[in-house]
C-alpha cells in the first residue's frame, strides 16, 4: 500500500447507502495549497464501512478547508434536504472546515415514524421536530452539474412579495431531497387523497377527520350521505398504512365518539391492499396477527384490490381475482403506497444520462456516477452494486496477481 504523509479524514458509508459521507481531508505540511492538487482515490472495500484502502487508479480532489494554515478559502458544501440522510450527514461533517449551506422547504428534521400518531393528536407535531442548522428556506428546482450551481425558489407565502428565485454555487453538492408518494399515475389520486410524508400532511389529516365528523353531524344530511362521509379508506396495507388505520380507529372510537355520539356507529375504516396480505414484507406471524386484530376491531381489510381511479366521492378498484370494477364511496382517503421519484431528481438524471431509473445511481462512496463532487444519499439515490462488485473483483484479481 502506498504510504502517504498527509493527514486524511476517511469517509464513512453505511451498507445501504442511506447515510454517509465521503469527504476528503484537510491539511498537510508537505503539500502546497492549490486548487488543482490531487490525491489518489480512496476506495472502500468493506461493505459496512470502516478502514479504507488506497488505490492508485483514479485521482480525486482534496478539500483544503483550513484557511489559517493552508491559506485557502473554505470549500463550499451545499446540502439539499433536511431529512434522515441529510441530517445524518450534517451531524458527521466537521462544519468548521467547510462553508456549509442547507437548502430545504423545511427548517427542521421530522421524526417520521411518529407521523401516524400526529394524525390523531396522540403526539403533538412539535414533539417530533428537531432544530436544524442555518439554512435557506427554499426548494431546489434545477441542478447544473456543469456550472456547479443549484437553482432554487423561495417557498414563503405569495403575499410576502411572490416567490424569489436564486442560484447557489457549490464545490460539493449533497443531494438528499428524499422521495414523494408514488401514485402509480392513477387518475384522481393527487387531487382527492391525503399523503403521509410530512408533518403538514399529518396535521391536515387530523383536521379533515374532525371536519368529517362535524359535517356528518348536520341534521339536513341523509343517513346514506353520513355513512359515506364517515367512511375512511387507507391505501395500502404497508407499515405506514396499517399504523395509521390503527391510530385512526383509536381517534374515532375513544375521542371523537364522545364528542359526536349521534354518529359514532356510522364510522367505517377500510384498508385496501393489492397483494394477498397486509404487511407482506414482514414475517407471516406478524401479518396474521395484524389481520386478526383488524378483524376483531371491525376494520375492513380488502386484499387483491387495486385502485383504478378516484373521484371526489368514490374510489374505483379492480378486483385482482375477478377483474371486476367495484365502486367504493368514501369521505376521506389516505394514500400510502411507497415512494416515487421527485421531479428534480428525474430532470437531473436526464441531464447526466441516467434515464429509466427510479433513483440516482452512485458508487459505494455515494458519489453520483458520471459527476464530479456530487453525492446522493437516502431515498433519492441507490448504490450501483453491480458495478461495485465488478470493480472489487477486478481489484482483487489484480492484487492476487
């Protein structure tokens, strides 16, 4: 292994690529300060992170961040997002060595596993928020890898003077914007359902549930219309959907039933699942327990039901077994069917030649394939494991000689 006299801070990457950083290190008494100086590439040959090996194959740039000793300006690190991946990266980054700028529509980190509990008031929204570092409250809508710029627009209310657009230069870019809800292009889903991705979504769901009870209590409505309004539909039976259905039942039976006793017997909760069972990614015993529990609690679980389209008052499902289309009247629907690609990521992948993908392809260091000094983390990225395996096999063969 080639001996280096420089002090290096090695990168850390988790196996799944969800969190990590691979920033190169700072100072060296034997190196002259220059923007064009390079070190040999650090390649990770251990899937879980840890000690690194040095390779002589591909050079990469050093971030000379100690301006006091190296007489160089700090390198600018721009982070897009404030979710799990971005927050984990920022916690491990020595921010004193870099000029760090965070861009996100949210000035906090949300502990998303507790979102279903926010929908029924069991947990207050402020309890699952975490403060963040200084940042710009804006949304990135374009990444220019060639010019090393990101283009953003403010997200404040229009009555404050309209949305402002601006550009930010970067030396290193961290893309951690996460993903959006996957609607599978079903007509009417975007317009007529609630999602459960953000704190604002959970608060909106809570208000809508209360509004449904309020409206169903009006004396002028027919019994049939009241039943429709108090029919809550959850799509689909994954972890978030199942947990929300359980929380909704508690909210309706234990809390709202006391405030609206005249309509408490009209409440109905339906869980739509396209597969044969809910929670099918878990052990069968967990699946069986959840289904039996819901059956005892009168939560209607409809498996083999694929949502075909939605309107303001009806959901059309296609029954997988028979192919028949069934119409389901509802008052409120929550859509929780996994993750889809954000428009920003789709446009960026087209720009760098990564078309027909769901997420940005990176190497094992989370560096975006084909880009310089751009990293992608979390749900917006995926490690190109096939390329990693081939490279490691090639490295191993050459080492064995």
